[in-house]
C-alpha cells in the first residue's frame, strides 16, 4: 500500500511502509506524523520508517 505524505516543507510525496513496519503490522492512519526516507534518484518517492506516537 502506498500513502501520500505531506512533508514539513509542504511537498507531497508517495511513500510505502518499510519491511519491519509491515512485518509487525504497524498501522498508519490519516494525520499520523511519520518519518520518511526519500530516494536520492526520485524525490517524489519514499519509505515510511517510523510512526510517531
């Protein structure tokens, strides 16, 4: 599943869950603050690595 994530600077990127988050069934809801790793090749795609409480 892919998510649309709005960064702090206002840009919107598409991101998917990292493998460990998928493995441990960590759910992402609308409005959650997350940490995103962006790919250096395509700055519009990334990976969600952490969900803030």
